[in-house]
């Protein structure tokens, strides 16, 4: 019995290997002469996705920032379709309103400083990268011309000035160190 406990204890102290899924999207301006650029990383963790975005060369102020349903940035971003909304729920702000009162890709606004750069870090509950109803792989991230005022049905954020398609990598093994 003592020997068994010793073995179990030894196993628990070994590093665990987990499978992490990561994604990226490269944001580009939708107008031919646009200098808008950006980089988005998505990490699947804790039952959702942590999304981090950095954008540059964008007019200062708040800009609506959403995941849209289709994986195309053509026609000045219009080809990306409406908001990614697998449950057909109202428009909102995911971190505040939650999955029943916000679209799966409702990230609110990204605030751009006077130098044209902006960053956003946000957790999207229940979204995943590759599998299930809430998988965002192949969807478009849209940067809007105006701010999302959270009115129905889509926040009245105007045109689509930046766009990028979410690409997910194959799951990578990562070592989780136990605390
Ligand atoms: Cu949008």
C-alpha cells in the first residue's frame, strides 16, 4: 500500500502534457490604398478563447471589432457577412453580457491612440478554434470604421476598414508545470 501511494505521488509531480490550440489572423486594410495593419493571436484556454490584437495606422478613436461569419475580406469586407452568431441571439458585448445576450464574436471596441495604434485583450467564453458549434477557424475579424454603440442588431459601427481571416494551427503539445 505504501509503495502504491509513492508511485501515485511520483506521477502527480511529473509535468503534464496538454494540447494547446493557437490561431492567428493578419489584419489588412480593405481599401486598396489603406496602410492599416494588424496582428491577432488566439489561444484556446479555460473553456474559451483569449484573443490579443495589435493594430496600426488606424484613425484614432474607438472602432467596432467583431468576428464575422464568412471567411472572406472581399468587397471592402462586405463578403465577411454578418456577425458570427451561431445561436441567433442579440448583439452585445461578450465579456459583460455573456453568450446568451451577445454574439459569439462580439468583442466591442478597440481603442486607437493618437499615434494610430491600438491593442485589445479579451476572453471569449465558449468559443473554440477548430471544433464545435463555436469554432472560429476560417471566420473573418472585422475592424469597423466607427464605434460599436451596442445598439441592435449589430452596433451601428459603419464600414469595414480592416479585415483578416482566422487560421488555426494543428494542436501543439505543451508542458504544463504544476503549481
Ligand atoms: Cu462587425
